[in-house]
C-alpha cells in the first residue's frame, strides 16, 4: 500500500515537472510511508521525507526514533541524525537536492527552521507546491482506509454513549471527559486486538475532551473543566479530536440538556440546527459540489433568521482537516470514497446548538459512520 502511494506520487511529480518533493507534514509522511513519531517539531526535531521522481526515497529522522523508523517506514533509505552532531538533519539535504530544477514542498506545513535552510539551498523560482497533489491523492480513501473509518465510528459512538450517561446535575465536566477517554481507549483496544497488529498503534485517546455546559455553551472549543453542571443546562459534547483511531479522524457532535430544557427558546434553536444538517444530508451525494452541500445547510439557518454559518463540514482521514471542505467557494465534485464530517449548527447570543456526524460518500449516496439520536426530547438526560 505505501509503496503504491510513493510510486503514485512519483508519477504525479513527473507529470507536474517536479524533480523532487520534500514532505514535512507528519500526516503526509505517515500516509506515504506508514511512519510516525509523536515528538516531531514540538520537540525541535524535524522529520523530512525526500521523494525524487526518479530515485530512492529517503527518510531523514532523529536517531532517537531510528528503531521505530526501521520497523515502520516503507522507504528505500533512512538517514538518522542526532542532536548537536555535525549538521544534524541538514546533512543529507544538499546532495538530495543537487541537480533538481524544481523542488516541491509543503509551504504551509514546512517548519520555519527547515524552510529557512531549504531557501538557502534552492532558488525561490525553483520551489513548487506539492500540497495540491497530496490533497488530491488523499481525497478518495482506499478500502483499508474506509475500514479504519468504520472502526473509528465505532469508537466515537461508544464515547458519545458513555458521555451521555456521565452527564448529570452536580457532576463536574472533567468526569465526563474521564469516562469518554476510558471507554474510547477500551473500545479501540478491543478493535485493535480483533483486527490489527496492535503492537505499535496505541489505543489510548490523546486529545482533551471538547465540551461546554451552561453559560460556557457558546465557547465552541471549550475543554472539559472543573465546572459543575446543573439541572436544566445545555451540554455540548464534541469528539472531533478524540475520534482518532489508528490515526484515522472523524467528526462527531451532540447537544444535550440535564433533566429539562430550562430555557425553552433553546429547543427552537436546536431544531433549526438539526434541520440544517438534514438539509445538508439531503444534498450529500456523489456528483454534487462541496459548496452546494454547504449552501443547502446555510439556507435553512439563514431562512430561520440566523447569521450566515461557518462551514458545514470537512473531509477527514489521517488529518483532522483534508480536502474538500463543505464551504462556499469549494467547487470540488464529491466522489465515492470520500469521508466527510457534516454539521448542523446555530449560534445565538447565549446559546449554540450543534449536531455533527461523519459519512462515507457511496455510489448512490452516503454511509453513516457515527450514530446517536438527535430527537429533541431524547436529548434530555
């Protein structure tokens, strides 16, 4: 699989007239080689994948991760570098780029320290952008990726179910996060054990729970805190970061209330949010543009008198955000094999409601990956 991806990239580089690509985004490195490290630039250690259109691929990675690279990386050569030794990660680049008339990089994903060195080696006129090539390659998922997506959906659904159960009057938000993290980890471990080589990939969730309750509900990406939830309050649960099974990401959101909907106006707002997602799903199918799905969703929201909304959704995969995006201006034609998170949402001054799920585009519509009720009376816990 990884060899095929590298060869496909080589062919696309040749078609575009690029001599070599430097891949520095860790999700793209994983997509192309199967190699990932958890430290990367957060700890000041660049990993660089060099892919010539003709010639052996080269992975430049820290010596501290060499054993992991040798076990995981499907590349022709590995060059390990050590902190403070010689020219570190810079050592291999001059020879790797020598004679290249066109060098393709990821301008928005290349660490500044690496970009600065590349700029010293390559004339600005010789630099090209490889990001559109990689984005196009990753839009249509393979059968293996779609299976990961389905398993990620099982993990997400398990987390949502237990999160709902953990919500309650007098309960601190962080208790919900503990419950969802434990359940997600156990569900992921169960699936890894049954279907995958679990010796490398960790089942543990590793993202702070996105949730908000009461007066914090309008803070879209609020993290679980020590706040005590109260009867009658709304509670928002989002698993768009925690759903990360075998590195495959999905989007998944719900809005709940504790005991009752104390502010009855919130129910009306919520119903519009649900209706906006339904409109998007009615439009979601192969052959339509990404922006047309957003337009259907936005029409419901604005038609109900609310402000123009944020994007309806986004493609996901080994990254949280991939192409296309369901937003005005994205004219990408949806195709079978794409995986998309699709939201419905309305925001007002003191409340916001959001529901979101993930889907695979099929030959005649879509397959839903995440599942939880959205009926208003059933969102009261």
